[in-house]
């Protein structure tokens, strides 16, 4: 499994809820995604970090610091 597919699986498992939700906009949705449940977990961070670093390197951006 690639890191991207692991991240998608984590998001589907941990962050996606099915049901009837009223969004902040007032609209109704059958799905609600709270990505923080994945991005702030140890497993999510261990996948997101390398993916973000790879993306930055591919973009050619020079990173001096992260905060």
C-alpha cells in the first residue's frame, strides 16, 4: 500500500461519518468529514509527514523552518 492509499483509508475509517448532518452553512449532508481525527493521530501524522515532505521537495520549494 502506498502512503497515499494508507492516508485515504485512515480518513475513511476515522474521519468520515455517515448519517444526516446539518453543516455550518445550514445545508444538509449525508456525510461529514472531520480530518482532524486523522491528522492529529500518531498514525495519521506518521503518514502525512513524509507525504508533505515529498510534496515540498517535488515542488522545488526551499524550506527553512516549520512551525
